[in-house]
C-alpha cells in the first residue's frame, strides 16, 4: 500500500515540477532544491518497502513507521494536487481572458505574484513542501535504524501475467452435505410441523457455508419446489429494516419505495401469504432474540413446507433461532483438500509436462490449508500461473505459515497471494475495504474510484480504464473477488468479496478505511482517529443522523454516502462539503431529497469522481462545479428532474465520463461539452433547438474518444446533410452501440446518410425515422461488425432495408412500422448466404403487415443459424414463410396477439400445424 502511495507522490513531483517549468510559474526561492532532496529520499524509502510490508505483521514498530509514511505520502499528494491545480487554474484564466478580450495572452507572464483564487498561495504551497520534507527526514532516520533489506529500484516492476477467473460449479468433498441440506429443504427427511422449519449451516469462516447454501438455493429441484425463493445477506450489525426491505425487493424483483418498517412488514405478509417459500439468511451474527422474533413473526403466514436456511459462524445463533436441523460444516479431508487444489492449480493444464514434479509440492501446500476451501482456492489460483518448482517451493516454505496471528485474524493463504500481487494491484485491492460487507461491487464504478485516487496510470498504449479492467480481472482470477455477475459476452461486470477477504482488506487498511454509522453512539469515541481516515462509507440508519463528527474527517479522500440525505439532514450537506476539502471521490447517489447541490461543492478542488445518480429531486447543478478542473467522472443518471447543466462545463477539461442517461428533462447540453476531447462516456447527446449556447450536432466533431453507448436525440432539429456531416460519426472508432432518435420529420434521408457510423459498431437502434427511404450505409460492409439491430417507430417506411447482407448480425428487432404491408425478397438482399449469423428475429406491432414471403429462384442459404422467431401483434399477417419454418434450425416459435397466425398454426386443428410440429418449443397466445 505504502509502495504505491510513494510511487504516486514521486510521479506527481516529477510531472508537476515539469508542468511548472513549462508554464513558467515559479514558487518561492529554495523549493527546487527541497524537491530534489524529497525525490532522492522517497526513492531510498521505496526500495525497502517490500521488506517493511512483510515485517509489519510481526513488528508493531514497523507498522507504526509505515503508518507515518502513508500519512506523509497522503499529505504530500494533497499539496502536489494544490500545486497542479494552481498551474491549471492559471492556464484556464489565461484562456478566459483571451476569449474575453479577443487578444492573445501569453501564459509566460513574469509577474512576481499570481492570484490562485481558491487554492493556496505559492508561498503556502512552498511552506507545506518544506514541512513535509522535515517529516520525511524523520522517517528516513527511522528507516536506517530498522535496517531494512533493500530490494533495489530495478527489481520493483513485476510482469503482469494475466489469466481468467474460473468457475468451479461444484465443491469438492461436499456432495453428502449438499444432499442432506436438499433433503431437509424438500421435506424428504422430516415430518411437516406447524411453525417455521429452520435449517442452519454452522462452521468457521472460509469453510464454504455460503457456497453450500448457494448450491442448494440454485438446485433445479429447489427452484421447482418453492413458490418464492429469497436470498438476503444479514451480516453484522443486524438491521431489521434493511433485512425486511431486502426481502420485499427480492419478492417484487425491483427496488422498494417503502420507507416505513410496518409498511414493509405488511408487504411481506401480503406477498408470501399461503405461499411455499425458501428464505436464505446468509451470514447471521446477531444473538438478539427480540430482533429475530420480529422477523420470524412476519414470516408465519407462509404455507406449510416453507423453509428458512441460515448460515452462521456461531453456535449461539443456532440456539437463538430455535433451529430445527443444525448442519455442522467441518474441514475438508486431506484427500478432498488435495483434489480441490489440484482441480484449480492445474486447471486447463492436464497434459502439462511439469505436473508430476509439482504434484507432491502441491499436496503439501494443500495440507497446510487445514481443510479450508477458501484458502485452498486462493493458493490454487496463485499457483495456477506459476510454472517453476522454485516458485511453488517458495510458497510451501514461506515463513508466513509460522505466524500465530493468522489463526485469529487473517489467512496465511490470503497474505501469500497478496504479497505476490504487483504493488499497484495491492493498493487497488486494499481500497475495497471501503465497501460494506456483501456489497455488490460494480466493475466500472470501482475502476473510476481507483482512477480518482490516482492508482491507475496510462502506459501510452492503454487508457487508465483499460489498465483498471486488467487489474480487476487479475484480482478476480486470484480469488479476491467472487459471486460474479457477467454480461452477454461473458465479461465480469460485478462481484462481491468473501467476508474473510473483506476482513483481510480491512486489516491491511487499519485507520485508513472505515464503515461509519453516523448515528452510532460510539462514534464520539473514535473521533481522535478520524483525522487519519482517508476512505469511508457512511451508513445512515432510520433515526435522524448527526453528521457533526464527520466534519473531523478533514483528510478524507473518499466519501461514499449513498442514500444518506433522505431525511431531515439536508442542512448538514453544505457544512459537510465545506469541511471535507481533500475529497477525490464523492458519492451522494439515491439521496432523493436533494433538490439543489450546494455551491460549496466548488471548494472540493481535488474532486475527480462525483456520483449524483438517482437524486430524483435534483433540479440544477451550481456553476461552481465548473471550477473542479480535476473532475473525471460526473454521474447524473436518473436525475429525472434536472433542468439544465452549468454553462461553463467546457472548463472541465479532464472530464472522461458524463453519465446522463435518464435525464429526460434536460433539453440541451452546454456548448462547451464539445471541447471535452477526453470524454469517453456520454450517454445522451441532445441536439438543441434553443440557440447558440447549447450543443448542435456539429459539436460532436471533436469527441472522438467516445466509447460504449451513445444516444443522439433531437435529430429532427438537424436541417441538412452538411450540418450532420460535421458530427463526423465515421471517426468515432471506439463507439460500440449507437441509437439515432429522429422526430418523424419527413425529408431526413440526407441527414441520416451523413450520420454513417464507423464499421466497428456492434449495436444500432434507429427510431422515429421519418423518411420513406433508408440510408445506403445500412447494408453490407458499412456495418460489417454489427451484431444487433433495432428499427422502431419508423412509420413512413413502406419496406425494410436489405438487412440479409449484414455478415455478422445475430439479433434483429423490427417493431411499430405501420407503413410496412409486405415483406419480400428486398429484405434478404443479394448475398449468397442471407442472414448468415442471425439467431433471433422479432417482428412486433406491424399493424398493416399482411404478407411475408420468401420467393427464391436460386437455391441459397437463408438464416442457417436461426434459433428464435417471434411475432407479436401483427393482426393482419396471414402466414409465415415456409422456408423459415421448415428449412432453418428454428428451436423456438412465439406467436402473440396475431389471431390469423394463431388459427393457422393452432395445435391439432391448425391447417399449417404440420409445418411447425418439428419445432421443440412453440407458443401461441392471444396476448
């Protein structure tokens, strides 16, 4: 951890000093020599950090030395940030002055003093640097006294060997445990009795309790047996309202809008009444019988046969819950431990020539894990990328195994794996201690938070975001993350941390990362350590919280306060922002009562990440937000009442992500956004009709770094093709998904033609297109990589474009096309193989469509990969093409709201039922 902080400071020292020379902004005399001395001392300190990190586990004095070093590094980073902002603000003022006076203004003014406005003066910065130099000199003297072993600067970088996370769906050695749990859940082992039947899995941490519960929960027999299945992580402390609300959200499968405990309880009773349910309560710690009775009484209205499955480390919890059946989960046997280790460490290396020589070493390592599945998986994943006998023996013979402390606090397997991480990834992992236990961690948001802390560096070939993704996948592959959520392409986009891994991260970040309950009575007792806290999550309980103690966290870099401002505490927000001026990341998302962000936000000059998503009452942002020159991420997703954005947003020159999906009341974007050439995310681009101060289509020209998804709204405001060409969509090579939203205006073909995207595009949606003819680029090589296409509400088009020529199209949606009466050969195009990769085709709400035919004079392959055909609400459609029904690989046919088709293909009596009888899954319904 300290290694990365020191490296960040060294890099910033060099870059800011070079920036100062380039801009000719001088500090007070003598600081230049101080900086050179600082760099030299920091390098000598950095060279011993590998040894110091290992010795701190046994030597408290070394841990204290590292704590002092981290405090100094954080302080130095803050000062360097002020210095960099001072120079940047000087630049921006020069640009503004030049714009105002329309005269050329040199940045190289030899003025003896410069007004830095909200940042410290030159002299203040210089004095702070000198003060830090004195602190570092003391740290250096201590370093010499400790006699650390130097690793040498040239040995620090580690080559990053990447691998992918593996899913072990079954758990070695737990087959009998799983069978017993299933028997009790399904009623095969018991007589049904009145009251709740409670099964408890009890065992020490890392034993696989949650994994076993999850295997049972997702078992096909269990899914079929229960009317409702609910999974809730309880954890510590037990918060009844949070647990009740989680149950409601699991039942209704969407977020709950209920804020009253009694209302939530009544909702649960209504939804489970007379239903056979399974409720999993994972990681229960509380022994408070009153809290348990409150939960149990709410669940009594379920049907006989309902089950509660709990996991816990504590026997006392099992007794308090009056468990019907207790299942102790013990260690894996030596044989089972070795089998699990071998399954992971030798994954996809079954013919590996070194397997035999390493097998014996691997067995000894597995034996040291004492039957703990988490430890075995962690070391298996560590050694999966190690190929030499020496590397395996280093793990086997490590002194870490001799440390008694691990029996109480942390796993030696985790520490061994952690030590093997490159320092930059160590820092990224330890930061995750800021999240509460069992939090769902979204990959992209985590990467943006890492960026905000300067943990990620672009190496010239990779953007910071790609470096972050590599780090995330590395941690996932090494068992630091689990419970993965994946996208359609198999990429991990979300995860959780095992509670033992989370405990380990908190162990590494003592006094640095905290989960703070702002209404907790014990809060005053830890005020003294608040000045050392750098990253925190505020947890607000039901009572009105008191934020006063939070003001003391003056050195805070990260404040995650999701849903914290939903009660009578809004007046605390300006004071909070006024005190926490070192913040780099601020999350105020889901604070539904915030109507206006305080102007004090402009004091947070270090801020790089600001999340205001789902602040539904938020109406406007203050102009002072435009003074946050370091801001990289601004998330306003779901701020549905936001009326406008600040006019001077063009000053946010470091902005990379403007997430503005779901801001439907925004009628335009400030024109300056078109100058933000670093912008990678812009969900919605709005072509304005409100004059020169807001974006027109041409303001997209310089945004060539945009990637991911882009929706362009208001294209009916674009009057001619020449104007549309200025957007230069062809140059947006990183865009993957594009939606073009017109306004049903006629004569827009020229505009659409000029909006041809880059051939790299994977997904395209065109809606409300008002012309009768389609743009020529919608076929063939112009969309060579397109896999998904949606055409909707294009009411004037009488026919479909020749989409059969798209070489890799897999999914096609066509709906609300009222002008289409006939689909024929024009839809197929002229390719020798038509729709060669198409898997799913949906035709919906084509009110006037009567005929759909495939008439071919020559034999050619048509839709050879088709799996799903769905037609919905096409009331006049008389039939489906025989070729599609009988000469494709069709597996699913879904006909809904199409009465003629329903009669024609009706089971047993339909005249053409024989044409679809071979299709495995057929659905015909009226609505």
